[in-house]
C-alpha cells in the first residue's frame, strides 16, 4: 500500500464524518451512532477498494512472471 492510498482513505473517512455531522445537525438531532456508522461504512469501502487494488497488482505480477518464463 502506498502513502497516497492511505491519505485518500483518511480523506474519505473524514469527509463522511463531516457530511454526516453537518447533515444531522441541520435538524438539530445529532446521533453519534449514525456518524460512527457512516465513518465505519466509508472506512470499510476504502479498505475494500485498497484490497482489490492489491489483489490486481499481485495477479498482474504473476502474469508478468509467467510471460517471462515462457
């Protein structure tokens, strides 16, 4: 994982927090469970995307290794 991926993941989580917090405070009903669950959801999405990227890189490396061996 590159530093860029980690930074993008943190930006995603913080933006989800800010969006949820501002959205819930618009009606003066702040529920911390909703804010926390939105942060967890975006964090899980970021980790899912990063794991897919890592898996694709690993598959690409295996294909390149097979091509070199042929």
